[in-house]
């Protein structure tokens, strides 16, 4: 027990250290890509370290976590076995398995650590104040950019803030704050809003800071022009209102059944649409022009011929497809500007799930996520997990070490304060 407690304490310290490193590296990436290239190579070691931590603590996982992991393994087996049966090399399969490992080694360790309270933890206080400081500096940098645009561009010429935000017919500038890209600021602001909301509704004596942090989170999310994250933040607030209006009930079994039933209905609808109204579906898809939508489109084409178990790794939407195979060379993606600049190729998660593992892999993955959410006792950690999964609909956060490390720390340092 002593070794377990010492291991948990050491890992919490390591998680906080990685959080600092990720934020600092994102800031230096704004200045020059050369600064980030060194960290990018070092970042891959995080996966190896947390893989060791995962197996170290695996014996202490509860039944729900182990069952969730077993379902995730089945999902990986579907993608790997299908790829190998289609003649894909073992190297490509191993490459994709490495990227699939990112999610479970960080997320399962995060859920495990969130269930272990640490009283008067100085790391939790440091994390709380650091989040507030990041939001404050992000607003200050945005004001600096508005007032001194030329100087800002000279200092941060590599910033991802050059990408515009589109809301209807409006084209808006996007703020990245202390981060490299507006999506990173939006994601951080969304998770920070849950952290400060938890402090505001709990027994914290720092309600003034919590309220200020919540308002800063909302403002940062707005200036980042992250539409999905803004919608998720609004829904999170509604869910919190529901929690404090009605008492929670135990709906775990019904929720798991409902999630899978809904997934099956959606998949069946897609199946009927593709096979029953193919011509109309293609006419609609041909009008699509956004990068993410095009990858979803290619995944749908792949799914049409491999509905049950998908086409296997390295076909569409995955790191293996973008880096190691020539699967995209036979699609319409080559004619897009973002293909030439190697952008958006990993900017989705679910197309590679549907296209490469089909209905079977999708059911295993969705079930694994549902069990993981329902295994968490803390309402706030459960909310963070749900928010993370939802934002993965149109981003690559589930296979990005940056987003996983950020989510990991929020889950750990909010989890010790159960409600």
C-alpha cells in the first residue's frame, strides 16, 4: 500500500511537470518551429513512460476500468487483424497501434489517479493558479496583438492564429493566447471552465477567483472562435444546472444500453443511406469542401464496401494512412491545398474508427468509452471525460499527446474534490 501511495504521488508530480512542459513548448512554437521540433521528439517518450505507469497500476484498477480496457483491446484487434488480412505490413500495423496506445495509457491512468484523493495537495493549488495565469496571459496577448499587430507578428510569426474563423458569412481573426493554435486555447478554456465552475459551486473559499477564472475561460473561448467547444461549454453549464436542480440517479446500465442502441441506429441509418440512396448521398458529398468533411466523406466511401469490420489500419483518417501508405493518392484529397501543406490529415478521429474498424470496432470503442465514463464516481471528472470525447468528433485530441496531457491533469486535479 505504501508503494502504491508513493507511486501515485510521484506520478501526480510527473503529470504536473508534463503539463508545464506542454504549455511552454506551445508558447515557444509560436516563435519558431525549430524550438518545438526538439520537444516533439522528446514528447514521444511520454507515451512510453505512461505505458509503464499503466501496467504498474493495472493490478489496482477496478473491474469497470479493466472491462473498459478489454473492450478497447478488442477494438484495436479488429483494426489490426483486418489490416493484416488485407495484406498490410506488420510495420504499418505496429505504427498505428503506437498511436492507438496514446489514448488508453494517458486516459486510464488519469481516471485511476482521479479516484485517489490527496488532502491539502500543493500540486492541486499550483495547477489551479497556473490555469488562471494562463487565461490571464492569453487575454493580455490578445490585447497586445490588437494594439501592436506588427510587433506581435514579428515576435510570433509562426503562430497558428493566422487561420481564420468562419461563422456564417463572417470571417473572424482567431486568438491563440499563450498557445500555438486557437484550438489549443479553446480546448484549454473549455476544460478550465469546468475546473472553475466546480470551485464556484463547491466549498472553496476562493469564489472570487473561481468566478473570475470562469469569466476568463468564457472570454478566451470566444476569441479563439472554436464553435464546437463553445457549444459544449454551454451544454456543460446546462448539465451542471441539472445536477444542482435534480438529484443524481443511478442510470449506468440503461445508459450503456442506450449509447449502444443509439450507435446501432446511427450506423444502420448510414448503411441504408449508402446502399439505398447512393446517388443522392454522393451528390450531397460532392458539395462538401471542408478538410474534415472530405475525410469523413472518404471514410464513408471506404465503409460502403467494408461495413462490418472496416478496411483495417492505414486506409483513411489514421496516422498510418497519412504517413506510411499511399491510400490518399487514389482519392480526391490530392487536389486540396491542405494536402499540399500536410494539414488536417490527422485532424479527425472518428473517420478512421468507422472506415478502418467498421461497425464491430465502433461498437467495441463506444462501449469502452461508455464503461469508462460510468466507472468514474466524481461528477466533474465524468463531465470532463464526456467533454473530451465530444470534442474528439472534429479534432484529433484522442491521439494528440498535447491534448491528452492537458486532459489528464484536469481530471487528476479536479478529481480529488468530489461532489
